[in-house]
C-alpha cells in the first residue's frame, strides 16, 4: 500500500510539475505576444511620425482659386514658388476641388509615366491612370496626368527643353500635391 501511495504521490507530483511548466510556458507566450504587440505599436507610431515629418518638409503647396466661369481650379506650386501644374478641369465647389487634389495625390504617386515621344513604344503597355509625357507643337516636353477613365485631370503649365527636366516636373507634382492646400477667394 505504501508503494501505491508513493507511486500516486509521484504521479501527482509529476502532474503538478507538468501543470507548472505549462503555466510558465503560457505566461511566457503571453509575455512574448504582448512584447511583440508593443513593438509593432511603436513601429506604427514611428512610421506615422516619419510620414508626418516628410509631409511637413514639403515646401510646395496647392492653391485653390475661383476660375473665370465662377467654378474652382487648383494649381501645384513648387518650393521655389513656381507654378508647375494646374487642374485640367473646373470644380463646382472648393470641397470638390479639394477632393480632386486628394485624388491627384493618391493617383500621382502610383502611376507610371508613358513616354509618348518614344518611336518604339507600345501604346498597349500603359493603361490608365498614368502620366503622359509628350512633345508639344513647339517641340517642348510636357506632361499631363490622366485618370482611370482616360480623362486629363492635371497638366503642366510650361514646356521643358529636356526630357529629364520634364520628369523632374512630374516628380515635383508627386511631392508637392501632398503639401498644404491654400484657398484664395480672388
């Protein structure tokens, strides 16, 4: 009987040991999960701060102003105060114009540049939305941003003498359309 009691005590001790180890393992797993969640939250906060700092560093901005027909248009202004692009459409309200600016900011940063000056370009390669880089009648390089329906929503305000300069204009639009928005009443 003593042997049976010792065997039962040993089994209970072993079971208690296993429960204790399982509890320690579960606690360690919870602690590791919490630490990972905290690390991910810190990364998210750091990424948000970095994005806010990047946007704050943009010196360019957008101007919304009334057009000659009583509607509203916007222009993209670079850090050097030069207007580099303008809306290709007019909008019924300031709110609609601001919404269009947000759409341009979203689209511009993700679309390809279709270099329409290349002789061997495949017109089927680039689908809308996209930037179109082309030459005007005066042989200057220009660009426009086209929406997913092919409609022109933004055009450059000047011709560029070189293709790289025109591409810099596109890059400036991408950077500056995320800047602040000023509304002019005149």
